[in-house]
C-alpha cells in the first residue's frame, strides 16, 4: 500500500487480470486508512459504486471483495440503463471503532486523485453523513445529505426496486403481480430490509423476518406485531409455506447448503452477490425456484445516487426504479427463450450493452 502523502497511487491490476481496468491499494498512516478501490469497467461511463467499511481478516480478502463487488456494479449499472461503469471501494476496519473524520477525508483524497474515473457512494458500514465528509475532499461523491446538495438515503429506492422485482416474479410465476396473502421471508431488516417490510405489509403480504442484530428485529416486531420472527436465517429458509425468500444482508446467501432446503418458490432480495459460487443459479432452476438476479432488483439505490450527479429529483428516480418490474420480466422471458437460468440471461443482456458501448467507443 502507498501512503497518501506521497501523492502516488499504486495500480496493481489491469484488464488482463480478472477483467478489471484498475485496482488501487490506499494507505494513510496518519489516519489509519487502509482501502481498496476497484474499477471494473468504464465502457458505459465513469465507474460508480459504494464504499464498504468492513473488518476484513486481511488485505487479500478485502481485495477479493472489492473485485467481486466492482464487477457486480458494472452489470448492475448496465441493467439499470445508467451511463456508468462499475467500481467499488472497501475500507478495512471496524466502522464502529475505526471510522473517523480524518480517515474519511484521507479516503476522499484518494478517490479525488482518480480524476472522476470512480464515483463513490454509501454501502455497508457507511452512511449519508460519511459521504458528506468524503465530499469535502472529493467532488465525485454521491449519497450525500439533502443539506449538502445530495439525495439522502438511497435505501428507500433500493427497497422499492426489490419490491418491484418481487411483483414481477409473482407475475411470471403465478400470473398476478399482487403479493397479497403471499408469505415473504426477509433475512436482514436493516437499511433496506425495514423499508421492504413496509411495502409488503401495505400490500397485505405475510412477513417473516430475521436479523443477526436483536435490536433490528425488535424495531420491526414492536411496530408490526403481525410480523413473525425466525430464530435465524437457517430457520427462515425452512419455514413451511414460504412463497418468497428475500436475502437482504451480506452476500453468499444462496449456497450448496441453503438451496436444497429452501421452501420458497421465489428468491428476490436486496443483498449483493447472493450466489455463493457459479452454478448455484442452475441448482435453483433445477429445484424450480425462480431467482430474480440480485443486481437487477436492487438497483434502485444506484439509480438514485446516479441521478444526484445531475440534480436529484425523487419522482424521476422512483419512476426509473419502477421500471425494474419490466426489466425483471424481460430477463425471465430471455431466460425462457434461451433455455438458461435468469442470472445467466441478465448477464448476457448486461454484457451485450457493455460490449456495444465499448465497441462504439473504440475500446
């Protein structure tokens, strides 16, 4: 890693290493910052993706996560119809213990030194207030507070987009987009999950929740006594009569261990990188479980932060996020036509858009 005071960024990876254009390791000894910025693609425009603050076991684990998340952002932005490529940053550390104003300012200087190739925003462990601090050193920052020229909390539209993806899944599988009377299990009721609960209850769905944080569960249960609580995610995915499973926490929720015991007919949630490894999407299809690709249905947040760069308008963003319903249906149709799982169909559509943009741009 390189000390920020040198003004030099050490670029480790290029397009021949994992398909990423650039990976930057950042270190500022004074503030304790250690971070990774990964740019997967700028074919469609500047890379856009959030900043994750997480206590990784080591730098290698942090780099691997940044690479995976950045690639996912390229596909997400392409499917959302945005003129942005994919990027992601991770800060190594415990956000409750290690996050300081000095560290966030140092991080902002690193992002700024990329000259707009990467635009950052919130992710796990970072919040609107943090982006306000980062923006003091970097104009390529979104997800800021309205008081500082931003759009505020992007989890509102993320949840709305996931809700639209669920409605599309219901339309495709049951011939009716209504979720009234359907049992939906939500794993993770934090930033996004608690908004999703509200959408589902408003429509008359039956909701079952779980979260590793007792206070998050308690907040929902106290407000909505009708919501059932499962002991943990393993118990949730085994609930009899579950129609939809919504992973809304960290990635890897769909694995060799979880897929065989899933009782739900649909998986549609806000978590990124839900498939633990390639091939899980086929396992889901073989069991007759409809999977709404995560990076398609959870794109409401990135639609919002992208709009912020041009002068935020909530109604305009909500209208764009509502189109996730149509995009999800189109993916299911493509999957059926091509005889492939929905995740593969979404990848094909996204790759086609990126390829066409790269070709048109002479890349």
